[in-house]
C-alpha cells in the first residue's frame, strides 16, 4: 500500500494569494513546489522568454562561441556528433541548422546504438580524420570521452564538448576527484567551474544557447530572433523527453516551445504532428513525452536515429509524412516488444522468487538491447524497487537500470566499477556493459548483499498538496490550476485528498477493461462524475476484501437501493468537455 503524505510547508498563503491575485490553495501548491521568493513566484506565474538568462552565464560558453565563430569564418569543416535519443537528435539538429544558417560548413553523425554505442568512439574519430574534419562539436555526450578526445587532439582537430551529464570522478578515502576531458573547451553546467544558478538543463537547451551565443557574437540580431523562434520547439521537445525538471528556465522553454510547435514551419515536425492526430490539439508535455518523443526514440532503438534526424531535415512535406508514418510504425513495434519483455521479466522474477530482492537484476538474453531501459522502468513502477535489465550483446552483456528516490544507482554501481567494461549514468538511471553472465551474477550478488534499503523505501510515497473537499473544485478553481502548467517532472499535477467519498454506481470501460467510470457523492450528498485510469483488477480486489463480493457487484449493478461504498481517495479535478458543454470530472489516482 502507498504511503500518503500531506505537504505541511508553512507560509502566509493568504498574503501570497492577495499579492498575486490567486486563491490560497494555489499559493499553498506553489509553496509545496519550494517557491518562496517573490521573483521565483513571479517567474513561475508570469515568466516569459525575456526572463531567460544570457547564454554566457554558462561556463565556457563565451570561449566556445568565439572558437566556433572563428571556424565558421575560416570555412573550416565542422562535424557535430550527437546521441541516438530525443535529446541527442534535437541537439544535433539545432547545432547543424544554426551553424548552417550562419554560413558554416557543418555535417553531423549520430552513433548507431548497437554498432557504435553511446557517444564518441575511436572509429568516429578515425572517420573524422579521413574526412578532413577540422572541428568536432559534441552534443549530449563527450564529458566522459577522454581517450577519444585525446586522439582527436593528437590528430590536430579542435574539440568542443557540449554536454549536461555528470562529470566522471574517481574516489579514494571518501574524496572525489573530478576529471574533465582534454577538449579545447567544455560547456557543461555540471562542471565545478560553472556558477549558473540552474543546472538541470538538457543537451538541446545547451546547444540552443550556443546558437544564441553565436548569433550575438556575430552581430546577427535578426538571424538570432528567427533561429530562436524556429528552434525553440526542438529545445522544448528534448527538455520534456529527457525528463528535465520543469522549473526555472525549463518551464519557460517548454511553455512557449509547445505553443510555437503548433506554428512550426518544419515539414518533418509538422508531419509527425499530423500522423499522430495532433494538428488541432492544444499541445502539452504529455504529447511531447508520450506520443512524439517515443516515435523519435524508436528509430534509435530499433533502427538508426539518423532516420529521425532526416525527418527534421526533410524539406518536402509529402516525403516527410511518409517518413513520419514509418517512425510511428516502428514505435508501435517497440511497444509490443516492450510488453513481451515486461511479461517475461515478471514471469522469471516471480518463478525464481527474486521479486523479494532489494535490487532486481533481470537477464533477458533475447531482448532487444535498446528497450532494456524501458522494461527496467516498467518493472520499477510495478515493484517500486531499483531494477537493472541486461541482455545479450555482441561484446558480452549490455544493460540499463532505473532507480527509486532512496537509491542512487550511479553511486551504487560505482562501488562495483571493476565488474564493468563500461558504465555511466546518474542517481535515477544508468547504462552498463559486462564481459559475461558470470559478472552479471556477481553484480546481482553484490548489489543485494550491500543494499541498505528498508521495507519503508519500497513503499511508493504519494505527496498530497492539500486535503480539499470536492465542493471546492468548481470551474473557477480548476481553470486557475492551469496557471501552474506545464506539468511534468519537478512540477507534477497537483493532487488533493478527501475522506468518506461514496461510490454510488460504476461501470468498467475500455477494450482491456482498464478504465472505471463512477458516480460519487461527498459527505454533503453532492454528486460528481469520477473516472479511474488504473489497475481495475486491484481496485475490484480491494472493494471485495473490504466490503464483500456482493456489495462490490451491487456497485456495478445500477440498483437504486444501493447506498454506496465509502473510500478515501487522492484525486485531481479536471474540466470534461463534451458536445459543447463543460462539467467537472474527478480523476481518482489512489484509494484506501
């Protein structure tokens, strides 16, 4: 059972509400997001693109822009090397489009996930030398590429690294020593010399800033404005898909980037919107993270991310639509492969009794290595434990991990670093390579023997913003909640709690019978429509165990004499629009 926790942060909510013309409940929600200073609150409610910091706040940005501008003016050949996820694809597109718009000679390479692996490798450096590349410009990678960058420098190439990942370190006696690669310049907010106040930005936003900096250094003010507008949707898309917290500058980028996406003139992006039936919808981070992003990611997982990049580079809309349909079909295949992998992993864990392990390590030798991370994420959601999923690869074993708040995956894997041929990541996710199955078994053993996780760590924590009667959720309040949008990582949709809610009637919908629609009443007897998108089998078991099978069946029978089943619930209200009419609909998220 989940652990419900009501946020109890203190502030003068009435004063905040009066100052900003909002309700005290909204003021309390913002306090729950750790917004306390006047400027923070102002930016959260009313921040615009004009409030973004200068790109030169990032350490190394000025030097990178000056060096790159010199290479452009000298007509040197510049090669952009990105990554095969959405952030890497968008970063690569932003850099190439921006440099070419400034008359630079830029081409690009996105490594193949299986053939090349993540980021720079020696063959990419050798290829650049053969192609007489003068400057290598990385995006969304490079911070850990010591050997590769050293080789490029030995060959006389200039190397500029733009990245947002953690700087690698070695640790001795509890002391960490950080190591930057030997590039000509590094732009990464995670490096110790960087003093920018908000470091949680993705690779594409760093490249977006680099193009802004280039335009400023070159005096191309009009070109800067047009490129800012053109490239903003790509920075927003990457920010959402790389699960960056929607705070500070990220919030502004996503808010205005999603608006600008509807007005994009990029044929590939337009085609992607069309094939996913999004042309006439108000776009939100949900559409970016769960519809558009997976289509782009599927190319890097099952084929080559170069296909996604070519979609954005396509100038013919008809051709772009064909390519976008292909990407959507790939993603549909990826979904089925994921479902099969999750089912097999659950079967293996539970057959062997290993679902009780503190850290779940699963070996799926025949699983496509590119979806190991997705499967790990799904298993983490099911068991609420750290999960590593490994699969057979040409060079041995490859895997991905996803973690919970109580467990720093990068720190724990670092303690077993001698087992890996390669690994990297951060607190919540990691990727790794091993020589063979014996090393995987040893990894499982060490991670579980050394785990300090407790049963309490495995309970999902539900953070409730405000205990609030359903009657408070009127049209005005629900519309006021839109001031908090866009919702996403770091700024979740606010949730509320109410006791003694009566379920009066219900029906199960959906071809998979995974949606419940109910009529409910609060303590005063006022009625509401409620919907539940969740595990209906689990809800039915709860109702049967609590009230008995007969009472549960009566809920769904529609009997007028049925008095209802009482539950406490965590919920959020929304406006349901149907046939031109608006009504409040309650969405239940948790119950007890």
